């Protein structure tokens, strides 16, 4: 822990000298008695960890107008648009920061957590800062756990970290997302853990949902419903460009039923940096989302109908 703290402090010092004191990398290298390439690597790491945030600002009125047009076209209540960042990881981290600020401003009592890149960035952010008092009382998963190594698909673990960071009570599903068959799914649905979470789904103030490309099937190591019509996934539900969900007889997944999701007061769609205009357009057309967090350029492409390609 002390090593990590010292590392963060060292990266912050280098970033401060470079960006705020306007020193050159060569000057910093001489002052710290290190090589110039090491200073360059430290600055890059500071950006990747979110210690340094670089933004290209557009006029506020343009961003507000773009969000307003998006809300009007798709019946949204609101959202957050961010400018392009230096790289995808920084863009995802910036969205996670905005999501945390939004949760604190909206003051929901009960939130449900999906999976994906932005959720993973949110858990990483909350692990680096002290727990904060919030209005959130309970945090629960919206989908079962994947067996892949990437933690952003381990919903119970993400729920634990997010609840701890918000001083809330976690509720766990203890259930795999991908049962082998419907009989196994039905057995899982009869467990007390599932029934508790199912009841919690009826009380959600906010559902946090990742919007994913069709490559999510590879990410979670499971054959999600996917054919030529599929443009994206939300909570392991597949959908086409018109927002129609694509069903399959082999769909045994453990996730919040769509009718329960539709009854949630706020359904926040998160668009990681690799989400395409097609995936976002299809998600918007499902009619489930009430808010969207995305890059300005992505929303601009959707509004210009640039998703309409073969």
C-alpha cells in the first residue's frame, strides 16, 4: 500500500512539474536524476491512471444542444457527453468520474450494477479514494457473474467495491451469468439469493447498464445471441439496429428481466470508448434507456445517422 501511495505521489509530482510548472522533460529528468525516457513513461502512466486529465473543450452551448437533440429524438431524460480524450482508457476513466459525480448528485437510494469497461473503471476509481457518504443505501447486481479473468465482468465483486466506496450495503447474487441449460437456470432462480435480488430489482432507483459491441461475446467467453442482425448487447441481451431484442431458445442467462428494467426510474447507458454508432443507435431504439453517458463524437455520429452502414 505504501509503495502504491509513493508511486502515485511521485507521478503526481512529475505531472505537476510538467503541466503546471511548465518544465521540460529534460529539466525534470535532471532535477530527479532519472532518464528523460523514464519521465516520458511516468507522464504517460499519470494520464492512464487519471492523475492527469486532458480535454479538448467545445463550446458549452454546442454540447448542450447536441444532448438536447439526442434526448428529443430518443425520448431520453438527460445524460452526460464528454470530449475526446488522449486515449481510450482515459476516455473511459473520465466517463467513470462523471458517473460517480452523477450518482452523488442524483442521490438514488438503490442502484443496480451491470458489467463492462466503465463499471470496471468506476470500481478502480473508488478503490483509490476514501469511502464517501452518499444517499445510496443498497447496491445490487443486474446480471450474474462471468468466469473470465477480467474483473469488469465479475458483478458481485464490483458491487462489493462500489457499495464500500459509497458507504452502502451490497447485495450479492452468488450466481453464474451462464447456466448450462434452462433446468439449471430454474434451479438458480429458486435460491434465496436470487429471490432476494429479484425483489431488489423491483425497488431500483437507478440501473447502470453497459452498452457493448458484438465482441462482448468474446469478452465474457460465452456465445451470446448473435447473428447478422446483432449490433450490440446490454446486460447480455442482444439487439438489432431497430432496438428489437433477439431471442434464442438457448438463452439461459441470469439477468434482470426486461420488464423489471423498464420499470426502473433511471436506466443509465454507458458507452465505452470502443462503442460504435450502430451499437448506441440500436440501444437507444430499445426505449429502455433514460440517460446516456458517451463521447460527444459518438453522439454526433448517431445524430448524423452515420451508423447506417453495412
